[in-house]
C-alpha cells in the first residue's frame, strides 16, 4: 500500500469504512478500495473507457453490492440522495478539469451531501514554475512534457490547486479540516 493510502487507513483508525464512494476512480484508488473491509463501494469515473478498463482489470474484486459507474459530478442527478460513510477523492480536484472545466469549487459543494462521516481529499500542490537543482529541473521538464502531450492529444491539463485554496474552499462548503 502506498504512503498516501496508508495515511488514510491510519486516519480512519478503528472506525469501519462502511459504504465507500471513490468519487474519481482510477486503477490505483479502486485497487485500494477493493482491498478495504467495506460493506459496499461505489466508484465513479468521467470516462466510459475507464469503466471498461477497470472492469477488465479488477472485475474479480467487484462484489454484487459494489458499483462502478460512469458519471460527471456536474450532473446534479448523479448519486442524488445517496450518503456514504467515507468519500475518497484521490486527485479528483485536479482531474475534474478534464470532464468539467472550472468546476473545482462546485465539486466540493457537490460532494458534501454524499459525505456521511469522512472525506479523504488527496491532491497535489501545484508545481513551481522554476527549479533550483538539475534534478528538480528534470522533474519539472517531465511534468511539462506530460502537459504538452495531453494538449497535443486533445486532453485538457490537470488543474491542481494550492493547499490554502483547498482548505478555504472546504470550509466554505461546510467541511472541517482535521488533518493535512
């Protein structure tokens, strides 16, 4: 288990995960959710091809009570009225730009009614514009290359937000930040 998900497990402690919503699923987060002791899980992706890919990769781990669905959080009908014990938003804030541009703040408000007990929001501080060392410069160059590749293939870039902005947006939508 990677360090980020180990931190989620640590924060959850002895509290059961219960019903889990993986609000922006991908193979990495869904493998994590499949490994948890849940009563059921729902995983949402904005990419229909991702649903097919995940079913092919993890189908043996999908129980009858679990759901893998394609949806867009900009749709107010998506999971209307459903509440989950735990909501996992693993890099969702940055990735939502691909399917709902400029929807980041609305996304947090949109997720709020689905959170019964805890929201685990995993993200990335935006990378700096310049690097001081050759190694850091190489990593920045790789990141920029990935961005250029996305643009050239018609995919939008990820739009990460600074932690301070995220914490203010969470507070505006009724969340209390317990740990970072």
